C-alpha cells in the first residue's frame, strides 16, 4: 500500500506546530488601559414578574431603574406606547411591598419575538445590571415585537 508523500509531511508539521499554537493567548496585559473592569458580585434578588406585551415600545436597558415612589414609576412607564401596558407594569410594581432594605426596580429586558424565561441580575460598583436569559427555542420571525419588562426586588433604599 502506497502512502502519499504529502500525508507523511503534514503529520510531523502538525505535531511540531501544536506546541507553538498552544502558547497563543497566554500573554498577560501589563498596561492599565487593557485590564478588565472589576468582577461584578452576586446578590440576593427576587424576580417579581416579567410583564410582556406586543407592540408596547420602550427601550432595552441593561441597567435596573429603582422605582421607590410614584414619580419614578411614572417616569419609567412613559416610554411605553400602549396605555394598557403602562397600567400593567404600574400594577405589578405597586402590588409588591419591598422587604426592609430592598427596593422594587424594573428594566426593559427584551424587545423581540420571544419572552425571556427569566433574568439574571448582577451588582456592579454603581448599579444593578440585568440580562434576559436565553430562550431555548426562539421564534425565527413574528408579527410584531414583544416588549418584556422585568420587575425585580433588589437591595437598596
């Protein structure tokens, strides 16, 4: 049985080249501009509701908006085009009395074909960030986008 010469030459090249390729990416940055920001910390939070409505408008934001009073709540829901959706979000926030040392907050977590199954909240130095969990079987297209708002209780005053 004949083995082509090209096959014999490729095998040693791959074996010799793999240690060199394995070293790629092992360098660490030494200048301060290229270092990553501090790691966020986990916290105790409660997802009170994910409220969703078709064609409600709004703007997705990774930052939770604290809603300690009626003024903040009114300002938050003004972004929605649908009065019924504004009322639904308002009711969800007002129906939950936060625990001592906690505040009800909200964020538009998704606008698209699917409602996220949940959210993840992380505390950073200046705020809380929220991210929608991935949908297991997302729709490829939809009639109109669905706005999803997460209403969450987080530590704060």
